[in-house]
C-alpha cells in the first residue's frame, strides 16, 4: 500500500508488515529480524487450565476491500476449524491507508461462534519492531521520554530478580551504566495510553490509539507501551 507519503509492504496471505517507509526513507522496521518479527498482530491466550500460547494470527486468505484514489483497505482472514491448535476465533485483520495521510490504520475483528472451546485472552495487540540504529529515543508522554538502552545492553547486563529487570553493566551508551532496564517501568494506565513512540533525527514512528473501548480491565489497568527493542505495542 502506498499513498506517495507512506509505503507499507504486507505479506500475502499472512498479513505481516515487513516494511514501512516514509517519504522515500529506508525501511523503518528492523530488517535484521525475520519477516514474521517486524510488524504483526498477536494474541496471548490460554486453554482452560493451560499455559500461555502466542498466536500471530497469520491470515490464510486476503481480499482487497476498497481501492480508490482516497482509500485503500485490505483484509487478511483466517477461519478456525475443529482440531486446530490456533486460538478458537475467526479473525479478520484490516489495514487501511488514506490519501495524503502520513500513516496507516489497522484494526481486527474477532469472532467466536457458539459451542467453540472456552479460552482466555491475556493480550491482543499489534506490534512493531523498529530499526534500532535509527530509533533510540522513546516518548510515552510529555513527561516520560528519554534516550533508551540498546537491545544488546540487556544481554551484557545482569539479570535481577525476574527476567525483565536487567542492571546495565556495560551499556553501549556509558551514561546509562548502573541503570535498571525493565519494560514494566514504561507501563501506563489504559486511560493514558493514547500516543507513544520513537523518534530519530528525521522521523518519528508513533502508535496512536483513538479509543479505549476495546481494552479490558478498566481505565486504571496498567499495560505495556514501548520498551527496549525498539518495540512498539498497541
């Protein structure tokens, strides 16, 4: 999809986002990652009494819903079948691009039919893994923004009482030595999770959530936003 400002490359029929460019830039996503680990929808779900399972909701078919000078919309769908190991949902992922817009939209429709297996969904979100050499400054709000560690700094650091908390002992940026990196430090209340993202010298990559009506847990439930990677979560 392209509108002359933003160009988005999607896999067919899976519906993964493998490339995002802005005004002719290089790919803003992490090209060192495999194509299924750059931009994707996923759910974390559990069967009754089971362990967490992650499903990237890969489509098995696709359809162009609209394509005109003002609006392009593409649908990627998958249909659940009895005996499948995937989350028991029919899924319709949509990507939308509008004329003269410096971004793109995405939403998903989940359908569970009567009689299908019971399960719980812990997370349902879209994820982007950005180019680490370009994006090193993260902004969650006017008050919460900073230069972030590199992903390698977590591997060279010291893991503390739980895996997400790492003491930075040999960070790429010496000014960050002695800090603790923990993605949960950048959680926020659902009611405040409206805009967050990453900034480079010439472009920003932002996650904008226009409504919280799809979120569970209420306005004061905390959830993840952006964190070291650079990773961007809806």
